[in-house]
């Protein structure tokens, strides 16, 4: 991947709706080589998809919670059971395997506190092997970035 590929990626991260002509102009290429590079980045799996960014509050899910999960055991079965269970929960936007005091960090969205309480009681708590759940509620977002820095 060279500097032009990185410019293409960054431009698409900033605006995934750019036409090929706009993208080519943005990165200093003619349309044909630009499109070839985009197709190549897709084929290599560097560009993995395109999506729309949605205002979470206007969508009806204004509550963001970061949830630290500790497992009872670190056996293959316990890990697999947890990860499969989390994979089925639509409210979990992201799940990270962590080092430190918690084993996993979840990014969860909900309508309100009552909705989140139901999520914990009816969904998270039903996954076997969880030793602890620690929730941190987001008061506000300071920064949200969708494009990687140029390296």
C-alpha cells in the first residue's frame, strides 16, 4: 500500500459517497487508475465495506454504555460460549478482547436505563460463564473519528 492508496482510503472514510470522478480529483489521479486502485483495495480486503453513519440519538438509541466483562474461567468452552452469545446480541455494537482487569469490553446502545437494565437481566446475564459485569455510562461524546491518520 502506497501513499496514494492511503489517500484513497482516507477520502472514502471521510465520505463514502464520493463518485469515482470526485475521488480521483481528490487524490490527484485520473478516474481509470483510481477505480483500479479502489477495486484492488477491495480485492485485498483492505476496504471491507461501505456504510452510513447514523445519529444514534435521532435513531432512538441515545444511551451508550461501555461494559466490562470478567469471565469465571478462561477455558476454550467458556470463551467460545461467551463470544457466541455476544455475537447474537444486536445491542452490542463492538466487543473487544482485553488485557487487564476485564476480559472483554463491550460497546452497547440502548433506548434508556430501563432498556439497558432489561438487556443486562434478560440477555447478558443469561450467557453462562460470566463472573462480573461493570457498566460505565457515557455522559457525552468528546470526539468521534472515522478516518485513520495518514501514516
